[in-house]
């Protein structure tokens, strides 16, 4: 009696793929259509987890499916190897981040190979290798040349625990994304990428890519484009004008006070000499020490103090009092607002608190504040009675004519702060010279290699600052003494272009050859976790647009289509070390084989959804693969190897039924995989085919059984490649991945379609075509959707549904 020995089978095929370099693709054009299938590269820390297994199983299924449909598929792998966890680990344990990272990379490599993922290993790299970050630095210099990388002093988010600056995106509710410590503000000289120059293109081009709607929405909200006007309020007392950004210039006549952000540089000067001076000073100091999370909370009681000054409302000449209050943010608009308590909730709260006038200027709604539309009231004879949207346009035109305002667009998106006061990253290729200031390192001197140091502990500056030999250098312009930039780049810089490097990974003379890159880009299908919906995906899009503007590539978007996978959970909870509920792929692969583990993570449910791990489910998938293998082995033993032909005579009886099942499965799996990710139902269809083949094995011709079994192997190949290759070879002598994806014979399927009569209270209301194999539930669901049925059951109660499979559905209503 034979036994399914997945490990033997898997080792055998992995060795063949490895020695024959089966999944390598050349860049030279051979006329075959190309497809670039990519999963987000892993961050190498410890061992791969179930999320990795799922991510790469999804990508591999897509890659295999496309290859077998005649495409040349680029499916590479690399490692996002720089970053904080390895460095924090080094501080704790003394193990150099390079060592910890490379150990982890080695285990990822081992596991990817043991999973049989079809990777083109010839293009592999880690982003921490000088041969890679040399070009990361080169891209930085290109952006610098174009004015897209710049240095300025800025109030930055500072994590006191990690002792580093964080990008806005890495601050979650006022806390460090990585360690959860409350973030503080600090003033530091920092490097930025001018991503805000691209705000409109990043927004508009969302329409050109096939991404999940929720990711598009997150990107749109992050960019946060608002249309409105900038309006100038003058302050005759102090001789200064202050502009505000408002989305509601139609409410200008309702502005009854004016508020500045505590960080506004003029606040202290304005209050100076007034009775409020001390109170303003105290308030501002208090706010600067405030927890940023509290400050963002819209629910909490509004605070603020008067500045003792007024400004003039340009539309009616009224002098309105100025305040400083923390609900106005310095980073948005102009850092000052006109307050319209009648129509803005925050202003309303503040006015109520401080007893300020609340004036209605838009009609409608019962109560104030009223944020909606309506006719203008209490404004001016010129505008009263006009619909507020029309009034808005006219008021802005008037402001423009008078030189008191103009249309304006604001974005929530901020420039990308990329410098990090940390060791384990790509050095920023800049030196500072007393004579020449900021000087880019010449291209010929790249890479600026990361020196080896002993002490990684941050002291409020980069640990690199203590590597004196490295820091002290000469100015590329004058040869005089100069100092290197000691900050390293945010690791999001590394991962913003790695998919470009894969196209020409061995190139030592350039980051890539543009012809080669353009032949692959954009990535046709990108696959990864939704946690990267904003940061990584936005930055990568920005890089591609900037590089296209530099004529370094053609594509305007990096990822044409995106798929975001759901998490694998346990008892509904995310797996985490803290909860102690982590299960790792390695144990399952050792016990059941990679094919079972891979197929199970795809069979568990629709792959874009979260799904709960179940050991029984794993057993079930394992039994299925063992049955397929046994059937294949038996059939091969009885008949020997034969080409895949199917029955020569037109099939009848049981043969016809099994042939139909095989073609039904081909059709189903193809539809589930072509442009969709319904891998769970695709695998279920192959299971059905294998069951049907078992059921009819003693009553069908050898050729029919051979065809059905080989077809099952062929269809399961994208999910369980080793078992599939083994069974297919035993049956046909061929290598399944070298065969074209099977075609369904639809003429066999058509006869499977039956006409179903749909009745309401016994009266025929419709007839529908349905697969003969449809279940009662499917028939009822289909019938319920028919318009003429909807019309007759609408508003009535369904007391009974009669379903006669292949014939009739009758709704009994009253
Ligand atoms: C007057 C007004 C009346 C406003 C009204 C709204 C409703 P979005 O849509 O997010 O762009 N604002 C402007 N700058 C601000 C800042 N630095 N801090 C806090 N709030 C600020 O929001 C634009 C609106 O947010 C602006 O329009 C301004 O309030 C406020 F019935 O002006 B509005």
C-alpha cells in the first residue's frame, strides 16, 4: 500500500526547479506577453509567519496561473532589511543588526524554498546591501538635484523611547507606531521629500489604477484635498494682515471671532503689552507640553485665551476679537481661522464656552450650529436670499476684485520627513562644508557605506555621529574639511523603489536600464497587507511619478492592480506574541507538507477576508491531496503513462458525467482565477472533481478516469505545485507547468443548463436558465432576484418556498 509522502515529493520537485532555474525569466524580448506579479517584500525579523505564507501563496497562485496562460511572468523576491527592530535588538543583545538581519533572511530563504514558491532567485537582494543602497542614495541625489529633497528646520515628531524622528504617518493617535510611547515635538534640521508637489497627481491618478475601493478612499483621505478660499483679515492696530483658509467663504458675514494656533509665530508678539500677555504665555507653554493625542480629540472641552486684539472682517468691516486656542492647528491652512459659530461645530463650542456672539447666516435646519446649505441671511442686501453655494462663488469673486482674498486649495498631505537619527539605514549622501554648505556626494563616490560601529544606543543624535573617522571627510568641491550627514534614510525610502530594481537587479553600472525597466513596469498585480494602504503605497507612487518626471522611466504608477489579503486569526483574534496564540508555518509544513499548508491558507476563505485557523481544516485539505495522489498513482499503475487525450469516442453515461464534471471544474477554476482571487472556491471545485472521479472510478473507461485525474492535478497546480507535478508526471510523463492551462469544453457544459420555472402562488412569473447541478439554495436565491418576482412578492409575506431541483421554484405569499 502506497502512502502520500509529501516531503519526498516536495524535495524532488524543489531540486528540479532549483537546478533547472525553472522560474528565472530573461529580460530579452521573445514576443510573449509579460506579466509582473509581486508580493510586498518581507521585513526580515525572526522567522516567517502565517501572514507570509498566505501572502506568497496568493502571489504564487497568480504567477502560476498567468504562466500557464502563456505569459512570461516576473516573480522576484527581496528583503526590506534596514529598520528599527534589528537596531533595537542590537541595543538589547549586542548582536549587530546586520547579523540578526542576515540570519533572518537565511530563514526566509529556507522557508520560501521549502514552500516551493516559484521565485526568480537570480534577482534577489536585501535593501541593506551596498549594491542596492548605492542606488537608493543615487535616487536621493536625483531628487535633490530636482529640488524634491530639501532640508529645513521643523517641529518634528520625536519618539523619546526610540530617540528618533517619526513621519506623521508613523504617529498613531499621538503615539509611536512601533513602541507605543507618547510622541513629543522637537525643533530639528531635517530632510524632506517634496511629495506635496505631487498631491494632485497622486489624487487624480487613483482613477487610472485597479485598486480596492477602501484603499483608494484611504489614499484620498490622506491627501485630503479641500477647496476653498484664503481670506485676508487686517489688523490696523498692529499693522499686520492675517489670512485664513476657509472652505465656507459663504459664511463670512457670520465670522464673529478669529482664532490662532498656539504655535503661530505672532501669537506672543500680538499679546505683548496687553493685559492678556501673561495668560497667553502660560497658555501657549501649556499647549506645547500637551499630549498630542488629547489635542486631536474633538470631543473635549475647548480651551483658549483672548489676545486682546481685533482684526477687521473684510466683507463688513466689523472688528472681531482674536483668540489663541489649541483646536486650531499650525500645520493646516494658515494656522489661523475665522470662527463662524453659527455653522461650525468647533467654533460653536468655543463661542458657547466664552459667551461670544453666534450669528446665523445660512437659512435651514432647526438649530445652530447648522452645517448644511440654504439661502443666505443676515449677510448683505447683495447676497441675502442667494443659495449659499452660489453666494460662495460671488463672495470669492468680490474678495478677489477687492484684493482681499482668492480661491485656494489645501491638502492634508505633508512633505515626507525622511531623516532618521538611527544607525541601521542607508546613509544620506550629503556632506557639510563650511565654505560650500550642503554638498551632494558625487555619484562616482557612491555608495556612502554604513561604517561598522559598536554602540548603537541613540543619544538624541544619530549613533553614526560618534564614528569620527567616517564623519570627517573632505568637501567634494574644495577639498577642504567637511562632515558627513549622520542621519540615515527612513526605510520607506528603500521600499519605495525595490520593485524597479528587480527588473535589472544585476546592473552594476546603473540603477536600471530604462528599456528593460519599461518592458516590465508597471507591476501588473501587487499583493500585500492592507496595513500598507497609505504609507508604502503613497511613497512608491510618489517615487514613480518623480522618476518619470526625471525621464528615468515611463510608467506613471507603480502598481496597476492591487490585492490586499486578510489576516489569519485564531479564535477571531489577531495572532501576536503577547497573546501567545501564534502558530508558525514551519510546524505545519514539517507535519503535512508545504502543499497542504499553502492550499489550506487559500482554502480557508476568500483571501481578502480575515479567516480563522483550524487544525481540522488543515487535516481535511491534507486528506484531499492524499486522495488525489493515491488516485493518480492507482490510475498510472493500471494504465501506464499516456498523453492527456480524454476518451476518443463521444462519452456516454458515467463517462459523460465524469467528463462533464472535469470540464465544469476547468471552467470554474478558470473563472475563479481569471482576474479574481476566489481560490477557496477554485480548490473546492477540484475537490468535487476528485470525489466524482472516485465515485465513478469502477464504471468509467480508463481514458475518462485518466483525463479526470490528470485534469484535477493540472488545476490544483497553482496551489499544491509539488503534488500536482508528481501526479501529472505519473499519469502523462509531462511536466504540468510546461503545459498550457486546460480549456473547458463548453459544449459539454451547456447541456448541463436547465430551464427553471419561477412561480408566485402557482402563477408563472419568469423562467431562468440555471446549472442543472444548482442546489435548492442557489435556485431560490436566483429566483428571488428576478424583477418580476420581486414585483409580486414585494410587501407580502413569504410563507413557503417550494423548490423542485432542475424544474421549479414557487413562492407562496400572503
Ligand atoms: C469657516 C467655516 C465655516 C469653516 C463653516 C467650516 C465650516 P477641511 O474641510 O478639513 O479643509 N480650519 C482651517 N484651518 C484650520 C486649522 N489650521 N486648524 C483647525 N481648523 C482649521 O476644513 C477646513 C475648515 O477647517 C475651514 O473652513 C476652517 O473652518 C477650519 F461653517 O472656515 B472653516
